[in-house]
């Protein structure tokens, strides 16, 4: 039986899991999804490959766990926007800022690797989708408050805002002037949100 340095088995599992995710995140960032396998992750930890199966069923599960860990602080901050920004327009602007932080930060590197996964099982796909639920709910709630009484459809408008943020995030990754992309995004979203409904 392997030696346990932690105070108990639960703490040992927590520490080992964190180490696996640390090593995997570095290897994924350096070598990409296809260039990283369970053997290389185990080797970087000084473990036998079979030891990893005690913690994760496969490489896809490790990648999703890495992404969940990286995204957790930003998802938590997004959920806190309701309290921090009572004004819905300010809340949406703060939401956009967080989305751009995700798009231009290390989290996006992990998100982009998900496209390399061959066929994620149903549980993994649900875990991935769950990361987007809370941020989208926060956005839709703010848009609903902002558009109350205007006759405009908040679901349609919030979907448009989310799509604009996603497109701007993609542009920001390759742009030489990220600030210009962010400024254009904010101005375009503000114009979309504040225009009055045009009646036929």
C-alpha cells in the first residue's frame, strides 16, 4: 500500500487530485490535447500510469476537471454580479468584462482543447454545459430587468449579447489591439441594449 503523507485518506485523495490537475494543466498547455496522454501525466508526477485510474477514468475526464477548476473562480464572480451591480446595464458591462477575461486568459486555452476531444460521454458533456448555465442565467436576468416594459424579447437579446461576446473573445485572441476589440464590444452591446423597439 502506498505511503500516505496526508493526515487522512480523504486529504491524501484531495492532494493527489490537485497534483494530477496541476501536472495535466501544464502538459495540456504545453503539448495540447493530442500531445498529452495518461502516461505523460503519470510520469510528470512520478506515478505509474495505472495509479491515475484511481482518480480519473481517462484523459477527457482530467481535461474537463482542469477546466472546471480553472473556471470556478470566474463562474463564482459571475454569480456575484447580481449583488455587486444592482443596475442591470452596469451588471451586463461587468459580465462582458468577465467574458473577455476568460477569452484572453489561460481558461480559454483549456476551453479550446475541448474541441479536440473525440466523443465526450454524456456526463462530461453535461459537466461542460453546466459551466455556461450560471453565466448565461446572470446575463439573461440582467437583460430581462433592463428591457422590462419595452416589449423587446430578453431571451433573444441576451442570446445576441452572448454571441457578440463569444465573437469578440475569438477576435481578441488574435488581435494586436485587444482594448479596441473590448471597446467596440461594449459600445455595440450598449447600443443594442438601449435602442428603443421599432414598431412597424
